[in-house]
């Protein structure tokens, strides 16, 4: 099982990136880890009500004029690094 999954969500008000973690106990740690990105406006931990999904997700709101595709790639790379480092420790 992968440690996380990310998706771009195109909402009517603002596109977001959703992160679904395999281990929801890490939500707060991952939120803190992502706060170093200057392109991120806000990060929320939200309850997920969709079927066949994690009970919680991390929603990332980007600042205006940020390329969401590039940010998703950057966030994914950062999270892979995070989980690789965590597994080594």
C-alpha cells in the first residue's frame, strides 16, 4: 500500500490539491511538513465523506497564479522524500 495519494480537484471557487494518507495519524505531521511551501495559501485537514476513501484528507489551497500541476509534482516529490526518510529512521 502506498503511503499517500494526491489528486487535483477543480472546484468552482478555487482548484485544490487533496492528499489522502494511508496512516491518518500522520495528518498533522504532514500538514506541518507542507507548510514550508511559499506557494501554499492554506492547508486544512478535512473529513472525507466519499465512499471507498480515507476518512480524512488534507486539502491544500494555493496562492493565485500558481501552476497547480507543477505544485502537485513538487508536493508529491516532497512527500516521497518525507516517507523515504521516515522509513530509514
